[in-house]
């Protein structure tokens, strides 16, 4: 019986992603983002439960990737699609009948590249401890909470700003950038753990101050911190 627990949790992750998509289609992008939070928690719990129960199966790995494509690929893409469509219709009317009206559909590059990123992760022996490319949950949290952040950062109501962010972050999914995993193997305050503590500490502080609108800022800090850290490591090895 216990061997089915992690896969059941993974399926619940998928269900949360589907609910997020349906909520976006109804226009409630803020609630849709919350379902992605639920999916992210379940995504953590399925791996945690598998390790605690000491169970694993080939189907579990594949099921996890398929669920993540929906919850962290399609679902955030739908949120940004709906948000970008709102931003588009606030632009001058001359744009509404132009070819630019098709531009939001390019956002479905996000689930496509999320699928590529997850397939690479399953096969890439370099990603057992850290990541190569932006993790799909991080990308999903950045994109899904843009509508919240827009309340505090007005330029996130701008069509072009949001579109550029979405496309750039989609490309980062399949980039060769080294990204630090936030999973601790020990609690020692040294090496990469220092970076993990800094990211988590800053993230907690920002969440306390800005609540749900903090996620895009936290993910940007995570990305920049990883870039700076690996640039320093590379410079030291020269």
C-alpha cells in the first residue's frame, strides 16, 4: 500500500495544476496562482514521502515529470496569457486588430520548454545535486505571481514588459546556467549552504513584508545569486 502514496501525491499535484488552468480560464488569475502553490507543496511532498517510505518506481519518475508539465508549465502559461491579454486591451485601439494580437500565443513556448527541461533533467547525470537551467517550479512561481506583484510594481501591467519576462524565463528553462538546489544535505554553514541560507533568509523576509507579491522578486534574487556565485567560483578556478 505504501508504495502508492508518493504517486497519489503526484497525481494530486496534477489535479491542482488542472484546477489552476480552469480558474485562469474563468479570469481569476490570483486564485489560479494559489493552486500552483498547492501543486508546489505536493511536488515537494511526493519526493519527501518516497524517501521517507524508501519506495521508488520508474513510473513515479515519469508521472512526476508529466504532472510538472501541467502544474508548472501549462498552468503558469495560462495565468500569464490571461494577464497579458488584459494588458493588451489596455493598449491603444490601433493595436487590437494588428498582428500583435497573436503575440500572447507565443507564451505557450513556456509549457513546451518546460517539457524539454523536465525530459533533460530525467536524463542528465549532471543534475543529481544541482540544476542546469531554471527549475520549472521556480519559473512557475515567478510567472504565476506577476498579477500580485503588479499591484506594487506598476510596470508589470505593461504588455511588453510581461511578454519579455515570460519569454526570457522560458528560455532560461533550457539554458546551461548552473542553478543551486535548495535541498540541504547538511545544516553546516559553508560552501553552497551559505548561498542556500541567504536565499531562504531573504525570501522569508520578503514574504513577510510583501506577502504573495514577493515571489517574482524572490525568484529574481535566486537567479541572480546563482549567477553571481557560479561566476565567482569560475573566476577562482582560473
